[in-house]
């Protein structure tokens, strides 16, 4: 007599995602909470492993020409889309061309500018056929660069380099990201998307490495309410949570145990941007005064419980070969800074006996950001300003800034897409319309950034970038405040979660015990 074997229980992980994605179209995303989902669904030529190291992804191998300008990727024979069709070199040519096409209006297109003629094509000065993208066989992709780019393999892990399915887009147009329509090449495929409630993905049986993917279903919770997601984690309703209330870190460690509460060093910077298009923020003296009045030690220690570090530079520490310039206010005592800030405001015609200084701080909805805004408002009130605050959900906040909306001061942060200072300094290039939120313009800074792209000697290149950062800091184009740690709650039953500086944690590396 044969016995029926019991079916293995479905393995499900519930991820607190930290916010609602603006889109699931690679061309229209820009922040980590979107990346967590899209990197589970789509896989680039290269990927980050659990430890944050770049390894082969959809490409099993590659070669690089002697001059460092031509990369030839061999795409895996077993690489397939979720509909069973093969992933080809032409798919990557199509996807990157689509993203660079000015008609797509991808805010992050500049990430792919190292590709030959990519910038020219994106700015309507070249044609698609001029791009350094070429399928030299069904499974062989040749990418020619403008110049040697030491971090190019890191770029290929980025959202902008992830493939989309042409047949799906041709058929469904803008609806190609909807459940039941979206065709993906990653470890998972989309099955449900209920706005402000959940996003669900299930294991892709056609993924080339499906045999090693242990979790069958991923449910992403998009709530930005950290107190609520902390409670859900404690009750076992969430297995992983991105971003908890930092000032609750010690309390959470006592309640949940050290082994479930993570604060991982990250290549990222928390900053405020000033809208330099209008007064008084068009006046560098006002920007400097406001920057000086911010007590970064207080923010890092009291609000983030030591999980962040005070920062005076845009480029975070940890970039190989880069020495950050010294910021002129970093070694001043905070009380001396406040006195100097008041004097600067008076010189600019604001404060006591001058024009009233009114400031509105915008931030994305989040308990940590709210506490920072309230604290900074108090610091600015101490030097004579009248301060109000307003908040929007993360999706609306960044959409407003990226679309050029006017503001006084806006909260922002940047996490490295690749471990090179250019990734941070490029935010302030005058032509970077999507991410230069404050619309700061400095011709010398732009000149230095352009020179850095032409420089082959890495030590000289790093010096040029440091000179560019010096200009940005001395102009107070933005005010860096803290270097981030990535804050995660991870259940003991989740295995395979590793801390890493790029803050990438693909579900394909995880399992549930």
C-alpha cells in the first residue's frame, strides 16, 4: 500500500518595507524602499550577495578590454523570464535604451551616463543606435563606455540596469507593472499589489537559481508608522522591519533581545536641502548660519540613540582612496557656532533689528524625521527664526522634490548606489534636475565634476572630487547632519540576513526556520 506524503508547508516571509513605492517600473524609482521590492522581482547582470559584495547575476561571467572601456557579458543559458521565454542580450539593450530615452523621463538616467553616448542620447543630442549597447549574440552583451569606470560592475546592480520585458510593455503599455501582467526575471514574480496595504510576490519557477530560493512567498507591508510595525514585529506579524524608532533602540534591545535589533553602518548621509531659488536661502550667509545652529551631536545621540553619527560632509566615510575635506565649522564649540550664526544672520539683514526669518521644514512622514524636524526647529528658533513644519508620505515627498516643487528647507538622504564619492557629489551638479533638490548652481563645481570623469589616474581623480566637495560645503548648498546606520528588526527565525554597508538584503538569500 502506498502512503500519500504530506505537502510541505508554504514558506512565507512578511517584510515591513518602510514605505509605499512610487512605482515598480525600474525607470521611475529612486529610493531604497522601492529597491527592496524591485530587486526581488528583477535581476541585473550583476547583483549584491548577502554580504554586499558584487557577484554574477543574470550574467554568469564577463571580460573587460585592456583599456577598461569594453565589457562583454555572457548571459546565463538558464536565464528565463517568468513566462518561460529566454532572457537575452537584446533584452538588456532594450531596457537600458528605454531608460535613457528622454521620452521615458527617468530621473535616474544619469547613473548610466558612463555608457558611450548615454548622456548625449538622454539629452537629445544623439540617437539610440549611437549608444554603446550591442547584442553580439543571443546571450552575449557588449557595453562600450565613454571612459574607464572603476565602479561599473556596481552600476550594473542598480535599478537603472535591471531588465524589463519588451513583449510585456508592447502588449500592456503602462500597465506592465500590474499583478498578473508583470513579467520578471528575478527570484520572484508579482501576484498582488493593494496600495497602502500590501505587495505580494511568489517564487518564480523559471528563475535560473530557483532550486536555491527557499522562501515561497514574500508579503511587503508598506506602513510608515514605525510604532505600529514595531508592535507587529513583536506580535510575530512581521518577520523583518526596515526602520524602527531610533530613540527606542535601547528599549527594543531590552524587550526583543540584542540579536533581533540591528543598526548596521551604511554609506549614507542624512541632510537638509535649501531651496536656493528664492530668498533668504539664495543668500549663502543665511544657509551657513542655519547649518551652524544645528547641534548634530544632539540629533545623533538623543534622537537616534547613537545609531547615527554626526556628519559635516556630504560624502560619508568608508570610500576607498578618498579623503574628505575638512568642514570649517566642524571643530567649533556649539555655543560659539550659535553666536557666529546670529552674527551672520544680522549681516544678511535678518534677526534682531532686521527682516523676520520665516522657515518651513518639509519632511517625509516618519517618527525619526519628525523628531529631527522639531529639534532643528527649536535650534533655529534660538537664533531668531520662526519655524513651521509639514510632512507628506515618502512617495509624495520625493515626487514633489524631484518634480521641482518650491520649498524652504527639505529633509533628504542619500544611500550609496555604488561606493564612490561621485555618487554623492553628482547630486549637486546643476544639470541633475531630479536630485539637486535645492537647484544650487556653481560653475566651478560643475567644471571639477566634469574633469573627474576625464581623469584616468585614480588618486588625481579623488583629489578633484575632494576639491568639488570643498566648494559645495563652503557654499552650504546643503547641510549634512548625520551619517546613517541602517535600522532593521530581524526575527530569530529568519536565517541568512547579513549586515552590509550597501543595505541590500535580497529575499532569495533568506530562509524561515
